[in-house]
């Protein structure tokens, strides 16, 4: 069974990936990194956040205690 995120959750993950990427590369802007570096960082951050969000139980799930 493939789990898919809602559009709102996917958008929140995207926005957070943008924020994290901006923070991560802010100090490297003067360091002469190629533009592709930012894209690589974003892809990895987005992938990690999406995997984490997919692994979380659905909001409707009751606590197990």
C-alpha cells in the first residue's frame, strides 16, 4: 500500500525544505559554490523531510496507550 501525503502536508514539507536549504547554503554564497550545489542540497533536504513525513502515522490514528 502506497502512502501519499495530502496536498497541505506536501506543501508544508516543501516550504520547510526551502527554509532549511536557505539556512544551510546562506554561508556558502560567498564561497563560490556553483548554483547546482543549492539544488543538490534542496533535493536531499526535501527527500529526507518527505521520508520522515511518510513514516509518521496518520493524524486520525489513536495513541497506543
